[in-house]
C-alpha cells in the first residue's frame, strides 16, 4: 500500500445542508416509489408471497400448533401467527433494499448519482424511505386478508396500530442492514443469496411461528434473545395483551426492548451503509 | 490562452488488488477543448474518468477539476462536472422528462427550473416527441441521448463521456458526434474515452493514447501521425522520366519502391521532404504526372504505440477491473 495518506476522501462527509438532504431524499424516494406505481405487477408479486404464507401457515400448521399457543390468542392460531408473520414479512420486504441497490449499482445508476452534487446519503435515505412505504402497503393488504380469515386483535385498535408501528420500525432498521450488505456484496445474485442466508435463521429460530419453549434447549437461548423474537413479542403483546407473554414479562418491558433493538440496529447499520456507499462504484 | 487548464492530473496510481489500473497517469485539459482518451479495454480509461469524477480515490497522485481537488474538494468538483457512463444509466419506468428533471433536481435546481431545463435539453437532443414516453420503449441510440441529456441538465463546465458511442448504430453515432461538437461550440469542455480511432480523429482536439494505466503519447491527430515519422510520398512519372527520377530519389532515401512508373518512398521530414522533392525534380526537368503525400492512419499510430492488435478488441494486457469495492 503506497501513500495511504491520500486515501481519506471517503471520510470527510461533506457537510450537507439539512434541507438539501430532505429534498434529495424525497427526490430519490419518489423515483423508487414510481417504480411500483408504473410496474404494479411488482407490488402484486411482493403481496402474493406474504398472503400465501399467511394462508399456508394458518391452515397447514394451525391445527397442529394450536395446542401450544398461549390462551391470550383466543384459541385461534392466526391470532398468534399474524404478529409474528408481520415481522417476517417486513424483514423479507427489507431485503428488497439490498436487491434494489445492487441493481442500481450494476446498471451504473449509482455512479451517476455519486457524480452529482447531491446529498450523497440521500440515495440510501430515499431508498430506505421508499422501501418503508412499500412495506406499509404490503402489510396493509395482508391485514385485509388476515381479518377476512378470522384474525382479531385482543387488545384495542390503538394497541394493534402500535404493534404495526413496531414492525415498521424494525423493517426500517433492517433496510439499513440490507443496504450495507447489498453495497458490500455488490453482485445482485450473490446478494440475493446472502440476505436470505442471514434472514432465514433469524426468522425460523424465533417466536414467529411457534413458541420458543417448544424448541430444543440448545436453541432456546438464541431464539429467545434475538431481535426478531423481541419484535414478535412486542407486536404480540400490543395486539393480544400481556397474556401472550411469558411469566415475568410486561408489555411495556418487551416494547422497550424492541425499540432499543431497532434504534441500536439503525445506529450501527446506517452510518456503516453510508460509509460503504461513498466508496461503491461499478468498476 | 492564459487560462488555467480545467483538468490537471498528475501521476495517478490506482490498483485493484494486483491489477494496476492506473500506473502514473498524467493529464492536462484546456478549457473549451475536446480531449480524446484512446485505448483498448482495460487500458485504464474508465478508471481515470472515475477518479476525475470523484467516484474512485487514487492510491497516490493528485488531480483537480476547475482548480478543485478531486479528493479533498470532491463536492465542489461534482458541481462542475457531468458524467455519462459507459452504459446508459436510465430507469426504464421513468419517462425521458422525468429522468432529466430528476437529475436536474439533484443538481440543486428547484422543480420548475429542472422541468424547464429538461424541456430544453430534450428538445435539443431530439427527444421532445418521446419526452413523455417511458424509456423502456426507447431505442439504444435514444437511451444514449437521454443519458447524455441528463448529464447536461446541470450545465456542467466539463462533460465526461465514457465510450459514448460503443454499441450503438452508425446513425446514432453521427448524432452523438454532432451533439458533442455543438456542446463545444457552447464552451463546454469534453473529455471522452473511445476505442474507436476514427472517433478520436473526428472529435478530439487533443488525443491521449492510454496504455496499461498511463498516457503513452499525446498530441493532435496530425502530430501523432507525424511522430510516427512514416509519411510517404507517392510519385508517378512518364516512362521516359523514370531514370532521371531514380537518380533524384536515390539522393533522398534508399528505400524507394518502384513499380511501373510509380514511386513510393518514405518522407521522414514530412512536408519538407515533399517540397525538396518537387524542387529537385524541377531542376532535372521532370514533370510529375501525379504526386501525393500519404500519412499513416491513426490505426497504424496506435499499433506502433501500444503494440496492440487494433483499437477495437481486447489488447494483450487486458485485466478488467473487478467491480469490487476495495477494503
């Protein structure tokens, strides 16, 4: 390595006017959202999969798992399942951040943006914002189907919406993680594989589908304390009430843990993604 | 022209792992000119453009655009430049107008101004009729023009064009050439890379031949050809004058080729050799039937400079930089 002293260019984050960042973020978010408006089939595809999951899990596993679910679920597996499934779907949705960015990288679009005097991080803030809104739309459509096949929250509308809020907060945090991964891996196909390698263990070794207590004892510590479970517990507590929790847990307790996770993930992943972005280029 | 050059690059080194993409590249571009960077795939053209447009940070060396350092004042540099990359970076689902206006907004224009300028450049690039159609339906040449239009909406002082006509049809290529000339007439400086000798010959005021990460030769098209020193004189005389002519030409060079009254021999002093030849023939009373001066083609120059087969394929030292982000 010669002359490393002239390499610091990726560091000085040219101070950007805050208004400029907001404006450029919106320009970028609008670009990304227009994709779904113009190509509605993309949105349709991203909705079909979650709804398929919802129906399959409810009707295929519902009978078998029913006995293990906490009474707060009102005796219906779907009541237990939906908060967890929302977390899963929002996490799957967040992977789109990685896919979208690698696509932009591969097509040279990122090079174009990086050569412009715009707020550089706006490419990422705009992308994560657009993905958050898309995720919200997907979740809303899922609720529709869930209500139609019998889901009922056991708390209040406010509790239900608060649960949705936690899920979206998590989706946003994970979008930043996915952005960092996509920018680091660069190759679109490799990224697709990479993100799901990371996502699957977290989704399945969690409280999404079954109570953690039904898992082998070596797996329980991980399943109990990883962020996906934290989100699921918070969403369940807010939608089903404290009866959905294990003894010793409180609704406010699990909600605080979930929020701390989201903030911590974002605080680490967002600056990291921006750092990698500054050095990303097609060639 | 006492004005400072708009681009100055000195001894730029940049390696991707073991591949030295740039190996001491230096470059100087005067305002209002077209600089053609000529080289095969893997010679370092795109890497150099990427350094100048602040996308890559060199391992060593310094470069400035409009007096601003590309490393420490990269943001100021980005305000001065427009970049049209090797592939039209155009979103299929956006219309031409949306694409150009979006880039305008990202240059800091307000929406109304961005739309106004978008209409201007689209008109100029012959895309006014297609402005409200999605780019998905554009032809290859139209996409290139749209990409170029987008890179100009911010009215950059200097435009970087990375292989602007690679992979498009000949008609569109002429369109792009015309547009580049118009830009220069308006005072924009252009740095273009190309693998096509003809393109450099047509457009560039100054040509830099880049090979293995450094500029190996630089000059106008004519200077490069002269530098090769292989100009030739072609002379045709009456059969009765052949002997007299032979005596004259022998004094010039011993590598004279003679075939049926037609002479062909090197002219190491270029035009000077030709004038001297005319005088000498006049002295002995030989009147040429035909006399012409031939310059080597730029292809020959390129071959001599880089030892590469031609300007269109992959050279022997091609080491495409992996699209990877280092460290």
